[in-house]
């Protein structure tokens, strides 16, 4: 892997952080904002089509989605879905609680709140909204978030409805669930930042943590989602949607910067080879005959099903089609992404990867001879429009390579690489919601929002240090995903349990395990362990041992069962006294050595205070 100099590349990254709010109703109706895992109460079928906006144009991203010719099936529930989600009833007035939370976040990020807020329709016809648009409101703009060592430009803070959940893709039919549609979201969009990738990850976490400090956000998988806008000098702004985990952000940034660097290298190579856009046309040539005796299972299957093998000339692209852009992703992969996004074909095969896929060297040579060029692309499928559409989008993408990096929207994979989703949206995407009045932001609304303003991270750290935590532990807890749970238990056991112990459990014990514990009921487990600790039933050391065992087993047993089977109950004082007495009788009379032996042999079962008390009493007797 090439080591990138991000400063020299002029790397800039913007963030879009989406956080679900935990409110009493959905944003534009009075349904409960809850997700369901039961069998749906009803299903409906819809087809979405783009229409001209007030600007007399059609959004390119919407047009791209429409050409996939998908049918949408929506699953609904009687208690969390109503006619608003089905686009059969006008939206209700926006939820005031959600609006107040958005205003509070705007204050926390020093953003300028608009005097009037307009509900806008954002065209989205991928099926995630029954109406074909998502409702959104820009609440504030031009803010500055300051926390720790970062100064982050906040471009906009918006309040919008979440989209429907994509459940299944059956090819021509995509299944969505309507329970999530309408749940309120806050979107924080930053300006471009020149911090290194690891710092961008921390900034994303701090923005999300600050919003979560309102104590009115949802938790769990999918409650916080992040998109990235990435560019380098001479490259292009690329939006990467749906980065699944914060920890993946540095890798996604690194790989996208690398992709743009390599696309610029391809641009230079195309020019150096004296090639031009005019050399590429979407003319397909039937080369099925070259594979009459093929041993390729892929090709055989297509031919046996009545399909054909078509070739597209790609003159001058030898070793460019196979040029690696990201780990395991080549320029040919970019072309295949376009084919999969635009057509029903599964992809393509290019000459730089032949022989391969069971296609022999002789078959590849026969195709090259038939075409009169040594670089080409093979497409396979039923004769007709799909193959021709695939040829057209491939040629379009090859021509874009002469300009360097195309602006586009991409999706992140779990390994940090990305793939093409759709073109970047245009100006025609947004227009006013005609069924709702503008919202006047009054002094009364701003005053009501004050109670939700989240505590700044710096002040949070100072508050933790005032509880006796070290500054490092306080900083770790403030940055931890478990700070809310830790604070709840600190308040519950105030005066009974040292806050440093509670913080250490979450930061060092849970955070240091390096395992995904999101599906385990750890809050209740830790609460129970602290209760047992306060009542003298377990020791401080036993808490760590019990949690470790509980996590290793995946939460299969109750925590008291774990304590029973691992023998972690705290010894009674008379048992400790007996152990100390036995050691003294065997000649061990040094206090330090006695403590060392007992804490080593009975770790987690004895309390140090009981050990010291017994040693002092018995040695003084002697």
C-alpha cells in the first residue's frame, strides 16, 4: 500500500452525521417512533417516477434510480404506520419536541438559527420514501463546534424524517419496512476539514456524542449514521454513503484518496498514450462463436440459457482496465459497478483479467483477432436492450476517465473500499413542501430549547475530574460510547460507589475488551454487580472477572449464575481470618508477603480490607 501524504494531496473531508431522536412521536405524524420485528399487518406495491421540478429540470440522481425500473413493496404496521407514511394523507405539523432538540443542538454548535424554517421536499426515488421525496428542514447554518483540540466548521444543522428500512432485494422488487419512515433525525453537516483521517473519525464521534448528550437520542445499531464528502486537489468531491462504523472512517478516507490519486494517474496515462474520447463507441460485436467449445461455466450457462457473448472495443486500454485503484478494486471494477447499477447484468469481464474465469488464452486471442484490438470488454446476457445499455454506460465511464475523477455518490463496504451508487444530485432535488406552513422561530421557542442544550465535551471532562477521576480517565469517559450509562450509575450509587470505579468499568473493562458487546444487556449486568458490591456480596476484582466471563460466553447465563459457577462470591470475614491464621502458623509473618499470597491465591474472592484487618488483628495478638 502506498503511503499517502494527505497534506501534499490537499485532502479535504466533510462529514454528514445523522442521529435519530428519541421523541414521543414521528416528525410529521403522531405514530410511535418504534421499529418492529413482527409480521407486518399489511403490504402495498408502488412504482416511483421522476417529475420535473419548479426549475424545469429532472434531478440526475432521481433519473438514475428510475431507470432501474424497480417495483417497491412496502410493509406496514397498524400501530406505527398511518396514512402519512403511505402518502395518502398530508403531513401533520412538525413535532415540536424534535424542533426544540434541533434548536438546542444549533446552540451547542454556535450556529445561526434561521428566523423562519421551511419544510422542503428532497427528491429520493430509490424507494426509501413512499412519496418519492424526503421531508427536511434546515434549522441553522454557519456554526463552529469547538471541543478538545478541534475547531469544526458547521455548515448546516437540519431536522428531517428518516427513511424506510430496506429489508430485501428480490431483483425487480425491493421490500421496504415503513416503521422507520418518519422517525426524526438531526443531520449535522460540516464544512471541509483538513485534519488527518484518524482525527476525522474523532470529530465524527465528538459531534455524535455532543448530540447524544441531549439525552434524547436513540441508541443501538443504525441510530447514528455517517456519510463522508472526500476530495483531493485536482480530484472531485465524492460522497460516500453509509459508513457502517466510526472505526472504518480512516480506512474509507484513505482508500478514496488513493482511488482519486490513481484515477488521476489513469487520466495522465490516457493522454500520454495519445488516446481520445472519440475512440470509444457503444458498438457491440457478437463473439458468441468464439466460445463454442468453452470450458468456462459462466459463459456456458449464459449460452445454454439462450444468451450471447458481446464484445466492446476498448482500444489502448491494455493494463489500464486492470489498474488497481483500491485494494482488490481496479478500473474494470468501476466499469462493472456502472453496469450493475444501471442494468440487470451482473457485471463484465475485461481483457486484462484474461485468461481467467475459465476463459482460455486461445479464446481471448480469438476475440482480440475478431475485434482488431487487444483490449476489450465482454458482456453476457440475453440479446437486447440490457446489453446495449451496459455498453453505453461503460463508454460513458471510459470517457469520464479522460477528465480525471467524476463527481458521484458511492457506498462503503465493510473493508473500507467503495462502489458506485448513483450520480451526485443536482439543484433540482429540493423544493418547498406545499402542504406545510413556514415555522416562525420565536424567542419563546428558543427559550424552551435551552433545557435540551447538550453539555460541551470540555465541561463534561471538568465535571468528571471534580468527581475524583484522573483527567485521562475523565477524557476517556467523555469520549466513550458508554458515558450516558456510566453517569446514570454514578448518580444511582452516589456516596456508595467511587465514580472512578464506575468509569473504569465502562472505559477499561468494557472498552478494553475489543469485542462487539452492543447486543449484550451490559447496563443491567453492571448495575446488578454494583448492587452486589455495595451489599458486600462481591469484591471489586470479582466485578471485572464476572464481566469478562459474561462477555466471553456471549451473555448466555445470568450474571449471578456466572458468579456462582466461577466461585466469585466474596468470602466471609471468618473465612479470610482462617486463611491468614493458617499462613501465620506456617511461618509467614511479613504483612506484605501475607497480602501478596492471599490476593494471588484468592483473587476476586477476598476483599483487601478484610485481609488487612485480619492480618493486623492476628499479628498484633501474636
